[in-house]
C-alpha cells in the first residue's frame, strides 16, 4: 500500500474565467454579424469590395482581441502566469515573477452608470498589468476572491493606492 501524503498541495493553482458566454459570442457575433451584414443585398449591390474589406477587418479584430481566460499561480517557482486567448483559439502567455507583483482588491465603480464591484488590480514593478473585474471576460466575483486569497497565501504584497477607494475585506 503506497504512502498517502495528506499535506500534498498542488504546485500550480489555476484560476479560470467561466467560458459559457464564449458560445454566445460565436453564435451571435460571428454568424449573425460577421456573415449576414456582408452578404445582405444592400451591402453587396454595388461591388464585392466593401464586403471583402468588412470581412478582413472582422477577421483582424478577432485575431487581435484577446481575453484573460486563466491565471496560473505557481508557488514553488514563484511565478504568476496570465493566459490570454482570443476567439479564434490563439493563446498568449505572460509570465511574471511573484517577487515583483503587487495587487489591490478594492470596491469601485466600473463605469458612470455601473454598480460598485470588487476589482483586483495586478501590478508588476509598480506598473498596472491587468484588472480582474466581475462579469468582464466572464470572471466571477467568487473566482476573483479565491485568486486574491491565493495571492495572500503566497505572500504577495498589497499595494497602497490611497484612501479614495475602500478595500474589500479579505
């Protein structure tokens, strides 16, 4: 019988955004907007140059636009990896040293009409890297909170940005 280690902790903790709305984007944006407008009779009545330009811009937009899908917290190697993915499926990884990472977890408004949300902002060497906002890029408030607790467990420092925004209780 093998020895079972009850103190085993995973080396890399992965925090993921909910990917349910990705299918809505594919159905709604790509099929309805990307195909019906260029193929409509008013758009193609003169020539095919406008639909081709539109489709080219549409494809470029989909390759350039990316969302933060996953955050990997690698405690043994002291790394924070941000995994961005666009709607086509191309991934981009950005890796940061945890020793130079700071974060804030504040209650703030996301827009003039928007409600107040718990927002986690990640800084690397004093420069803002990214923000995790509930409902943006399908991040839930619970997943962001668990990521903040993971940062606190690894000893990442909280950054002081002033008294104008209220800290979220952690």
